[in-house]
C-alpha cells in the first residue's frame, strides 16, 4: 500500500518541505528511490534496510518505491531517512500511524538509532510554516527543534521510539535534563562543562579567549581594535612576528556585544545548517571565525551539493579573522570580493542552481610585512630578497584594500613595556564602550553600523561643518586619498565620535582616523619601513 | 639679474628730527607720498613742515607755504592741511606708537631702503620696519603671492617654491595674508630663511589678527614686517592695492601661485609687468576656481607672463642654483639617498611656532628618541587619541612620518638641532 509522510531537506540555509511517498507492492523484491536525490539519499536504502532489521522490524521482501516530491527540489543528506523507514513500516502494514500529516526528520543508523542532522532548525521551521503541527525529531537535537515554538517536536532516540510516538496517543515529552543544557546555552559555543552555571551571561569569562588585560603595550593597535569593533570596520594588523597580532585578534569574542533577537536567530540557523554540533538555544554570541590560511575555496565561500555555508556565511554578523592574510590563496582572497561588497555570497552549482547566503562579516586580518616577517623591523634583521616584501603584501589588493578601513602597524614592544608597562585595560571595560558606541549608531541609523554607511547617509550622519569639512578635504588632499579613501576616513571618524558620544564629527576625530588610512598608491610595505 | 634702481648720489641720511617728523607726517590721513614729497620740496625738510604747522598760522599757513609760485600745484586739500596742524601738535603720541611697536623709519636715503623701490613710479616716502631691514636690500628678492583661498595643492606648491627660494639665498617677499602668502612666509621661516612681509595698514592693525604669531616668527627668524603706513592706519580697500605695488616693486620677480579670477594677486602681477619686473605664473587645471586668474593672466599677457614649469625650472629661470629645489634629506631616511643640506638648521622652536601643546610634546618626545605610540603616550602623558591626532597634524606639515606603528621626525624637524633638555 502507499504511505505518504512529510519530511524536509535543506537548500543552502532554507528548509524545504518534501513529501515522502512509499509504495510497497507485490512483485520482485527491490528498493528504488526516485526524485532528484543525491548520493547520500541513495545510500539511505542501505541504512534503512539495516535499521529495520536491527530494530526488530521486517524489511519486506517486496517491490519498494520511494518517491521524493516535489521533483524540482534537490534533496540532500540523510534527513529523510527516518521518514523513509517509517513509510516502509506503514506501507507494509507493520503499524498504523495516528493523525494524517505525519512529519519526521532524522538520519537512521544501521543499528536503528536516530541521529541529528544539519539544518534541523530551518527544516522544522519550514514544516511549521507549512502548517504541520507535530514533527518527530532526533532526541539529540531536541532543544534545537524546540526553538520553533509553533510546532510540537517529538524527540526520539531510536526508530522504535519513533514508531511508538506515532502509534501512541500523545505522550508527555521525555524529561530531559533541560536545566544543565540551558545553562550551557548562554555560552553558545563555549565549553559547557567548565561553566559555572546558569548565571553565565557576560561573554568575557569564556575560557580560551584572552583578555585585553593580558595584552601589554600596543596602545595604538588596541585603540584601533576598539574603533574597528565599535563601528564594524575592516581592520588589518601588520607587524613582525610575536608582537601580539594574533593575541589581540583573539580577544575579539570578549569585546563584542550579544546579538539582537533577529540576528541571533540568523546566527542560530547558520550554525544549524553548518552542522556545528548540538544547538541548545538561540546563539547570541556573535560568531568569530578564524579559518586557517590553507582553507579551500569551498570551505571559505560555501558549496557542496547541499550548498552548505562557508566561513564567510558562518561569520555573518560577526568577525572573520584571517590570520597570516598574505598566505591565503589568491582564489580565496579574490572570492571575498562579493561578500565584502554586498554582504552576501552567491554560489552557483554545476546544474545552474544558485543560492545566495548572507555574509555580512567584519574583516579582521593580520599579516607580517614579508615572508620572514622582519621587514622594517628596527634591528634590520629581514632576510628577504629585495622586492620580496612588496610582492608579498601586493597580494592584498582590490576589494580587500577597499574594505579595510583601518591599517595598523604593530611594532615590536620594548621589553620594559612588556614587563613593566602600565596596567592595560580589561576587556570588560572596553566592551562596555564598544556596546555604547554601537547602540548610538543603531539608534541613529537603524541596523547599519558606520562601516556600512555609504555616500549620502554618511555625510548626513557625520554632521560636518564648514570647518570640519575643510579639514577633511585638506587631509584627503595631503594624503592624496581617493573618494573612497576619504569616505573610509570619515566613517572611522564617525565611529571615534560615537565612542565619545559626540553628535558631530570633529577635527580631532578626523585627525585620529587619518592615522590608520590605507597607504596611498604605495605598496603596503611602505607601512613597515 | 634684473636691473636694480640706483641710489641717488646726493642722498644723505635724514637727521633724527627729520626722520621723526616724517613719521608724524605719514600719520596724517590723506597725505600720500606724492603730496608729501611736493610739500617737502616746497617747504624744505620734514621738520620744517611741522615748524610751519606749529607757527600759529594754522592750516592756511601750510596751504600758503605749499602754493607753488607758478600756480601749478595749489590743490593741497584743506582737510589734509588741518590734519598736518593737528599732527604737529600731537607728535609725542605718534612717536610713542612707533617706539612701542619697535619700528624703524627707513627712508629712501637710507642704505637699508630697497634700491628697487626707489625706482618705482611713486616710491614710498618712508617705510615702517619691524625687524631687521637688511633682507630688504639683498641681491635677489622674489615675491610669492596668491589667493587667500588656495587649494591644498596650491598651498603645497607655494611652500615648496618659497622654501627653495630661501635655500637658494633669495629673500621671499609676500603680503602676510592667509592662504598662499601665509604658506610662503611659513615655509621660509621653517627653512630658517629670511622673509619680508609688506602689510597694508599700520603695524598695530595687523590683518588678519591670527597672523600675529607668524609675524613674530618672521621677525624672530631675521626677517621683517614692512608698511608704508604709520601706526594707527586701518587697512582698507584702498591700501591693499597700494601695498601690492610695493610687493612687486621691491622684488626682482613675482611668482603667482594660485589666483582666482578677481584675486588681488593679479594686481600685484600687473604692477610687476608695469614696473618691469619678471612675472611668473603657476598654471593650474582649467576647471580649478583657484587657478582661473592665473590662466587668464597667462592668456592676456603672452610673452610677458612666464610659466612656472617646475621648481628647479623656476630657480633656473631666475638664475638661481636649481639644486636648491631639493629639500634637505636626512641620511636616516633612505640608505641609498644621502643628500647633505646646505641650509642652516632651524631651531625646533621656530619650526613649532604654529604647533599646539600636544604637537609640541609629541615632537619633543620623538626628538628625544621615542618611536612608537606606546612610548609617545608614556613620555607625553597624553591619551592615545590625542597623540594620534597630534601626529597627523605634524605629518600634515611634513615634520613627522609614520610607518608600521613607528614614527620619526622628518623634513626640517629631522635636521633641527636637538633642543636642550
Ligand atoms: N603585546 C603583547 N603583550 C603580551 N604578550 C605578548 C604581546 N605580544 C606577544 N606576546 C606574547 O607572544 C606570544 C605570541 O604572540 P602572537 O602569536 O600574538 O604574535 P603574532 O604577532 O601573531 O606573531 P606572528 O606574526 O608570528 O603570527 C603571545 O601568545 C604572547 O604570549
Ligand atoms: Mg600570529
């Protein structure tokens, strides 16, 4: 007989409802799946066959045809496994499900266990939008599914539990140790086992994140980092090895304010689609992604058959930190063009299908000035051949140059400052200022931080007088800034003004911002001389 | 070089009495050099004019004395004659002003009086000089003038030209106005050179007021501020054009850097051609407002007005050593480019005359060996933001350069002798 159930699949970041039609008919035993499925769907045959047997059910020796509809939605991944398995059981009349619209999401193992799948959150949301009121989900991802309030999620750990859940009248949800897991929720991606308990709200306590108080000296770079984070500006740190570039960038997660509701939902959906592991609540910590410089193009941009999000998307509403920037492949750097300009990334698959995903990340990058790292160092210890340094940083070009608002040198810190300098400010103090500056911007110009304010609106929010406009023009002329370079300077100045709660950009804001302008038409190495 | 007017052989320096009397007479409103000159010719020495005025006959006595036997010059205005009488009775007040402002009254018979000025159509009867008058009479004098509202590029060009002229040993003359004039004077001061500013009013009526600091720096650096007007004279629409004839007249050549269609600098350029001085014009983009007057002038005076094709070319055209176009480059800046400077280093104090306190502190810290913002903050005790802003201002003036988080002194500041601690 024919059994029809609902499930879902993931296309980029969107869940799509699919119908799973299972026909179990007399005839030569066989098992066919039709309907634009990928390899992992075809493999579902083997998993389902094993799961049925090992869970104590019968894999019927008949002609089984599974149709996944609608035909034009590409189906990927193992999320439909559970629906297929249950469909076979109903089709072969091994049990009868109550209710008409039965929806299931989950991968089944050969042993009959139900496993979590990437993208559960957007898939459950899609079912809810479709009007489905009840969905069977993997128990391991209960909390993720329950972020969607409009639908009842029924967690199951095994195929047998799924059958029970569908056969029985409604059962009370299993008493899971919700308290402990929710406690970890606040920490988002932190190490839950080491957290003190439900009171964890501030982000500064995260293990593994250095505090700004540990970074000694480098007051210019610290100030630039504060300005960059306050306004969402691209930041490039340049300096010889061991001056704290990586260390400074690693403090960023402790400096960013939590995400607002809408952004948090987006971040959680992206985390879900990326299969980042158990999601135990809305993710409010802004993402901080630090892909290695050997990362592939697909890993950075996204891709694969299911079009899974790449680093640029996973850093959406957060920071993408590219350490050793000049070591990244040219392809990868070039691929950052669209996201840097549009705040989103479009992936075109071989079949002509395209998906667009958000990628509004803030770029933070670090690099040495040359391959040996010592170009321009005070002791003149660079061993690179002439011209090598120029070529090295010459790779940082085009869109990257244009999107970096702050170019900051990090020279070697004299030992006496490292050991005995003044006590540096802690992350918590700086984070407070950053949060205040950001709320000023959001109150003034909606969801856009200054870094994304363009042209006319930039002039409007800068509130230049004839005096300040004159100074800006003079600075631009003296430094031979392009129109774009001038806008960058003004944007940074606007953020400095916001850090001071100033309504209008003043001359001193412009003059401070001018410190971090891009080197004009010179190779980047000129910075390090 | 260009022709220089000859000092009349007969001229003997004036007596102190006559010099004072001249200063008093110049303070009379409406009494210009032409009228004054004829008055002196009729009556005798300046002190005699005052004696007549004090004689009891009053204004009519002056008038009478001034009447020429042939009747060709009978028109000394009554108000002027009355003014002379009034001045004759208040000489102390006028002379007190001259002393207080530390002015010297330099007359055409003095050695310091610029020989070129004696030869212009209406030479000033005397000059009130603040500072050292010797640079007025040097071998080569070049005026650098232009608009009060220059572009940043224009300002830069004016500075470069003025600095190069100073390095080549010329005296740079200008009008102490904001804009090109100020940039030219400031660049010379920064070079440790001497520059002369001709002003269009009394020394106690400096305009713009903001240039008092620049004026003081010019005088400190051995230059001079010069006026043909007595203290108390308000600068006006009428005085500036007269002043312009002195700028061109005291120079061998005039260089117009930027001038709008109606800029007073064009008047100076016209005077220059009339007085037989060389006139150089910096051409600019045809759509730049600040260059419209320059281009128009070049078009109107083909063959007479000359183009500034570059700073070395300008020096060459003036017969000055073109090598002076290159600024002094410190050997620390680039290993393979060591250029020695022939210019006397300028004191740090002179370079920082326009600096605010934070700039001052940052510059001194850099001179003392600080290189990073960490060190600058530690040494100056200023905030990071304040230090960064001050570095930008110093950099705008070419006194500091920063790279990769390291900063150093540059230009004249790098060459300046370290101040005593
Ligand atoms: N400013 C600093 N304050 C405190 N510790 C520092 C500082 N700079 C460097 N260190 C110490 O040196 C270590 C190396 O620094 P870090 O990895 O940040 O250097 P880097 O600038 O990223 O160098 P590279 O160019 O080699 O990547 C840090 O883990 C820290 O212990
Ligand atoms: Mg590093």
